[in-house]
C-alpha cells in the first residue's frame, strides 16, 4: 500500500538501500568486462570455476525497470557470457538464473554445469549431491583466462541499442 503511486523507473532505489547492497558496495566478483550500463564478473566459487554474473551497474530491482534498450543490452551480455563459457569450458549445460531474493539488484547468473558437478542435476542452490572431481575442476580453472577475451569479442561485435529504443 505504501508503494502505491511510486512509479518505478530505471535507477530508482526500491527496497534495500544501496548502502546495504552487496552489488552497489562491490563488483560481486572479478570484473572481466565493464561498460557504462553493466559489468560481467567472474565469481570466486571453487565448486564452479567459470561461474559468471552479469550485473546491471545501477541499483535496479527488476528487468521491467529497464527500458527496451537496457533490457536488450543486458540480455546481449548474458548471451555473450553464455557463448564464452561454451567456447572456453564446453559444459554439459549452461544455467541462466535471475533470482535476487537476497540481493535485489538486477543481475543474471550464468553457470557452467557438468553432470559430475557438486549439485547436478539440481540447481547450484539445491542440495549438494557429491564432491566434484578435483582434476576436472583444475582443468576448468586452467581455462578461465580465455573467458575475458571471449566475452569482449562477443560484446564488441554487438551493437549497443540506443536508450529508449523500441524495436
Ligand atoms: Zn545495489
């Protein structure tokens, strides 16, 4: 009820104040790509080498808070992250997820999955199924250096839509 009449627009803070927001305070991982609107970061998770997040830079809560151009650019970056992971790590599956229940700051998880990983076939937030093979993890770790250049290649080639542009 108290939210009634408060129009949402890009950049508007809704819910958690940015001061308390993990993705406003920090990058959320090692930055592989940064542009004005968004960044792609490598998450430090030893069970999931190559776990990427695409983070909208401004504290925005939902996809529908972005204009058409912003939404398009965000998804272009998600697909660039996905394509880079497929090139670099050849995972059995890619998981895309946008949850943000704990950190309601718009971001997408792009996660390389393997049948032998710690949670497969569950989501990575589900019950742990096994300890992944250490040699397989080490092999994936050794490939991470190619992720940044691969993401850059995909994003440099993609046109940046004009803000407010609708198809
Ligand atoms: Zn934030």
